[in-house]
C-alpha cells in the first residue's frame, strides 16, 4: 500500500501556503515575451513617451535597454479576455506596469 498513514497522524498544512485547489489569478509565465536588445532601445523610449510603459520607471527602463549594460531586456504583452497588460524588465517574469481595457 503506497498510501500508508504516518504513525504520528496527518501532517498539518504549512501556514501561509495556499490550499491544494488554489489557482492564481495571474500567471507571469503566460503572455508574449520578446527580447529587446540595444538596437531596439528607441522602441522602448517611444513606448514610454506614448504612455505604454510607466513614466515612474522611465529612467530605469531606458538604462536597462542598453545592450552594453544588460545584454537586453524583456517586454511582456499579456491579453486576458478584454484586458491588455504590458511590462518591461531585465527580469523575465516581471509584474505588469500598465493595463488597458478593450473599447
């Protein structure tokens, strides 16, 4: 029998962990990821100007796009039903910076 009980009884579920049936509302592994290298930093600057990427992190994002410093960065475009989220980071699984609704 591969499901023998422990002599001390069942182990308690660790505090702070979600229950077994938990499904996250957002998944950073979903979405379309593209790599931006130094030659495409002008695209990032235009995206910041147009409001597609946040102005708060504009200086950091611009610095991160230079190929000599980082070797590139990532942009994620994630669609969920009628919402679009866009983010940019040197880390591949970054949080969304801007979200839009369709219409």
